[in-house]
C-alpha cells in the first residue's frame, strides 16, 4: 500500500456512532463535503450513511441471499475496492447500525473485507451519558410510533435487555475493541 511508495499511509476510520449521539450530523457533513482536512484527502463513499451495509453484513453472517432492494447497491467488497483504489489519505465508513453487530463478528468483517484496503484501520465508537441517551431514545421511539409505554417501562425494558450497558459490548472486542486503542493495521 502507501507505505511502500513513501506516501502517507492510508487510514480507514470506521465510525460506529451509536444511535442518538449526533451521528447523523457527522454523516451529513461528510456526505456533502463540509469536512475538509488540512493537507490530506478524505473519502466518504456514501450519499448519507452506511446503514444499508447491514443488509450485506446480515447476508454474509447468516449465509442468506441478499435482500432484493440491495442488489444494485455497492456491497462490502465494492466499498472496500473503492477505498483501496482511492488516492485519499483517509476514508470513513459511518453507520449507527454497526452498534448492533457483536464485536467479534465486526472484527471478522473488518478482517475479511477491509484489511487490504488501508494501511491503518481505526474503529471509533462513542456513546452519550445514560440519562440523556435513554431520554433521547425514548422520545425518538415515541415520535416514530415504535413504543407506546411510559418512560419508566421503557427504562425497565432496556435495563433488563442490557441495551444501554456499553462496557460489556466495548470490552468484548478483544484486540479490536471500540474503546481500546485503535486497531492499527
């Protein structure tokens, strides 16, 4: 890769912006080209976000056919090829939906599809403080009609299913944990 030519190493940043953390704002800025790097080129291979890739990921993980609505979209292999072929110094993939993929399986996806497209790979994830995340998630789910119960019921349900228990999820990533130092490749 770039290291052999003496050029700046190509870095892939995979952004696992948990839901309700401002990820859509970041994705919009990347998609419209509002983020400029001083003395470096940036590639963001999406029109808005990479949430659609979860359909490809599910198909890969379960060995099932690709959903028809994704047949004309760039999949994991194509996105990795775009990154590899680009002369950008940095490439960014961003999807809130990545938060739902168990860390060991996500690590396998990165190794299988993206290992060869960049010299370095960094996985970035961040969360909101619990009270704000719970309130924001509750409000969002009420607004879109996915939940009809009280806030206390929402809290109790999510406490029981562990949805907002971040430490175990981040710790399960082993050498490529979202909270550990970046996975330099």
